[in-house]
């Protein structure tokens, strides 16, 4: 009887270990929070605009729906919100001061690569396209006509690296660092913003 109990316990442990070690192929959902950083380049502005101060590190949000086809390849559709960074500006030609707020949100479609290192830890890499919606609000100082509100939709590439750590057979801890070069680019190349997001979250595998 004791031997039977030992064999049964060993079988249960082996089954649990096998379930934990198996790659999570199939559908998953994920959510993450982190630091979104958006830098602004005004070097090509016709008014020689410079940045006197800024607030560029904001709370970022990511929500994702993905599918892992096999041990090494998957695809992911994500929504990303970069917060609302602000920049205090001054025009070198006139001395006019203003504050610029840039709000970027994006729908991101990516191909995902997986590199399992052991039973629980996997490195990831992403490359894809981000459909970015941008709202720009510029408010000038009293007495200066330097206020405008515009919005734009653009398509830009994105790249990322990360890792997942298996907490259970269905739940992973995920970490990601994603780059969004030229996430906002004006037609005259005068003002560009570049962003990255460092996020930490959870992934549920169905």
C-alpha cells in the first residue's frame, strides 16, 4: 500500500511538472503597466524652437491579445497608451513661449519570436507595425497667438524584446521593452517624437 501511494504521488508530481514545462501554445491575453518615455526633436523647426523643460516619463498601459502557433513563433495584437508628456517651448526667432502636450495611442500588430531557456523562462522578440493616433495641443502664453490643436494618424514600425516567466500552467509574468521610432513625424520633418515603453504585467494562457 505504501509503495502504491509513493508511485501515485510520483505520477502526480511528474504530471504537474510536465504541464508546467509544456509551452503555452494557443490563445492568450495580457495586460501590463510601466514607464513610457517620449522624446521630442525640434531641431528642424523653422522658428528655431527649443525645449526649456519637459515631463516625458509617464505611466504607460498595454493590453494584448495573442496566439502562439508553436514553441518559437506567435502573433500579437496590442493597444498601447503612452500617457501625456508635456514640453515647455520657446521660439528662438521671437522668444514666444508655449507648452506642448502630445498624446499617442497605438494599435500594434507584431510577429513574436520565442526562445525557451528552460522549463519556466523564455526570451521574446517582436517586430511589427504600429497604427498611431496622435493628439497635439499647444498652448501659448497670454498675448501670443501660438495655440493650436491637431490630430493625426500614421503607420510606423516597432520593435521589442522581453521575457516571460511561468508562474503556473496558465499564468505567466511578462516583461517587455518596446521601441517606437518616429512615432509622431510631421510632414515637414520639423517635429518628431520617439518613444519606448518598459512594461511589467501578466499573461493568461487559455
